[in-house]
């Protein structure tokens, strides 16, 4: 089931596998939240749209690669953010839930 709230997304982290019917963006966020940066990055880098660029930016910021993150934020048409990584992940997930992406 696709989450309707961030709380439902958080609850899904108890699962051992990402739900197959989820969008690539939600899958990428799920893997990151589960601590699998590599799986999350593999999905995000294959998303050739602004959402994929935003997730990609977030992941490189998390990695500590400010230069690369800045590039992806520009592609996503987003400012380089100063909120915490946890807050940004929540914003991204809530955006995807709201926009059904």
C-alpha cells in the first residue's frame, strides 16, 4: 500500500522489503531511510527528472559531497538547503505523497 502520510512511510520501515508497487522515488527514500545509501542512489540516478535530481542532491549532501550535491540541487531547481537531513527526507517524502509521484 502506498503511504498516505509520512508516519505511514516511517511505519513501512519495519518491512524487510520495499513495496513493489511504490514509485521509484518512494523506493529510493525507503532504502535511504533503511540505511542503504547505495540502493537509494542507484534508483535516484536512474530517475531523469527534477524529483530524481532532488533525491540525488539530498543523497550527495548526506554523503558530504557539497559540490556534487549543489549540482543536483541546481538541476532540481532547488536551493541548497540548510535543514537537517532528516527534515529534508521528510519534506521529500511528503512532497511525493502529496503529488502522488
